[in-house]
């Protein structure tokens, strides 16, 4: 499988190189040159398979030529064995023909584990073969950092540096990062805000001299392998609900458009998906596009669903590429224009075509809490605020009540107690048994000033299993 850039002006890469590359050299994002397409018979034959075997069937074409079948099978088996629920991504019924797919049974209790547990293992396998080591740098306001750390924890060939704003992440989120203690894991608390962290990571990618030749890898949601891993659970849900003979619809709590883009790919690979609902919080640039063809940048609004607090959605460019007949030059022009004006609209017929599949809703904090309370009262199920936004949108945007509707349950409620306690004051979400001791675990982190040189010096002194590069 070859991968090409959404801006049409960068070399095509194979899977291994795409795994180790962030942005394409023309500023675009990598996408598969051709999507595999499965027949109804093939998909039907996967009914009843364990999650890791389904994952192998769905993802095999994407890694073909780079990772041997047997090795890939072993990697997938190990990856999904760390999930606490035997079904890995169980479906829980909320109402007639309405489900939540629980994607929070991984080590950090959010769906990002599905991709990052795999990414860490794939990186390690590829680097082992090459005899290379890499450094990962990332900034986090919460979920991504802990999932990336857990994913790389056992990687022999990776040192990971995660920057978070000091005293500005929740205690559960901080502890999930800082209690992972290993020579190759480096938590840096920056005396600044999330944007400062992100700027320092960006600047480090732009000028890598401090790494003395060691390759720097990104694990943010533009990494193709993350999208790839997320395609699998759409198949998993649909097959359990009668697919591919029957269509299914999905509602997806959305920030950077990675998770829902995976659903869009699943559909293009042959899975009958009737409707994809983009569920956003007040940071609703995607809702404004889907409802009115206006992808216009706005300021950031902090909400009770912080993992979806974004101003622009980095993976949206991948959809734009398809919307424009995969014409990279057109996408480059749109994105250049967006960079200077902060505004983007597409031709009416392209937008109308997109709307055949996608609907959307922007949900505010009050409505989020109402849905948490409502669902708790009706079913005893405690939703996290991101999932509650998905359920709200699913109910508001549903086109056909006879088609099963699945909301992606993106996080465990214990990660976001503020919203849950506001919605249902008398219940406190509890840590699952395997994490019950989180508040007693030892923590390790380094506090650094909001200063690029200090951070880069720290990385170069510790980037080789805690030793200097
Ligand atoms: C990251 C995240 C999202 C948003 O996913 P995208 O792929 O960025 O759209 C939603 N919910 C939770 C809990 C998350 O951590």
C-alpha cells in the first residue's frame, strides 16, 4: 500500500515511512492511495471473530508489504489483550435500537488507547528491524498524553517526552501520565498553558538540531496509523448489529475529526453506514461547516468536554481531499487561503454531496449535563460528557428510527468528574478495579520553565533511555 499527500506535492510513501512521518513535506496529510474494498460476503464471514482477528482482516491491506502477516497477528493480539473487557469494545443498549459502543476499557480509559496501544507496538517492531531509536515529543491537555505514554511504555526503541501545562490538567489525567514510571518515559510539566506546550513541540519539529540526528516522531491525531486502528471498531459494531446485510448509523463525539474520519473510511471500504453524525461541543467549527458550509475559525471556548476543545480540526483536510476528487492542488489552495483568512467554504454541489452522509450538532455544557442526567435516570448508565454530546446529537439528528444508532463512548466518566457531578450531584463515578490504587501510585515528572531551550536541553540530556543523546 502506498500513501499520498492531500496537497499532491510530496513523495508517496509506504506504510513504514508513513508511520515514522508526521506531516507530508508539502504540509499535507498522508492518505492511502487506494482504499481496500471488502465484499458483503467477506464482511459477513467475519461475524463472531475476536476483536484482534477482525482487526487483522480490516487492517491487513494497509500494512501489506511492510509487516508480515504472522508478526502483525501477534502485535494485534498483544495490543487488544491489554483491554479490560473481554469484548474489547462492548455495545451497551440505551434504548430501542440505540447503543453506546464503550471504547474506554483500555489502560487510560479513553478511545485513544485503541490506536496508541497499536502505534507503540508497530513503532517498536519497525525500529527493531531498522536498528534505530526515535524520540517522540507531544503536548497534551489530557487524554492523548496518557494514551501515548501507555502505548510506548514497553517500547525498547522509543523515548517519549510529553509536555503538559503544570497544574492545569485534572488529577486523574496527571496521575495517569506521571505514574507510568520507566527510563524511556518523560513527563514534563511546563510552567505555562497548553498552547505554550504545543508551540514548543512545533518549534522542536521545525528545528531538530538539539536531537543530534535522532529522528523525531509525532503521535498526534494526524498520524495515519491512528486513523487506521480506529476503522476496526466501526466494523465490529456493525457486524454485531446485523451488518453488512443491515445498515448502521454512528454518532461520534468529535474534535480533530480523526475518529469520525475512520468511520467515513469504513463506509468507503464497503461497510453499509447510513449516517455519520458529527457531535461537537461549543467549539463547533465542524458543525458550522456541516450545517452551513462555513468552516470559519473562532476563538477557543473552554467546556466540560475538554478533549474536544479545538479551534480547527486537523484531519478535516483528509475529507476535503476526497470532496475535491482527490485533487491536491485544489486542497493546497483552500488550505493556504484558510491560513490567511481563517475561512473556508466549498462549492455548493460538493457540500450537498457530503451532507448525504454527514449530519451534525453543536451541544453546549448545559445540554451535555441534561443528557448525562436523563440517561442516568432512565438506564442507570453514567456517561462521560463527550459521550453525552454524542448521544444528544444521535437523538436530535437521527433520520431513520429503524436503523440501529451507535454512539461512540469515547471516555470513562471517572476521567471527567466535574461534568458528571454537576449533572447527577449524588453519584460519584468510580475508578475501575484495575485502577483503584491510582491515587496512591508513585509519580514522576519534571517541572520546567516555559522556555524552549530548557525543554530541548532536557530532551537531549535524557533522550536515550534517560541518558544523553
Ligand atoms: C480525543 C477525544 C475526542 C475527539 O476525537 P477526535 O478524533 O479528535 O475527533 C472525543 N472524546 C474524547 C474523550 C477524546 O479523548
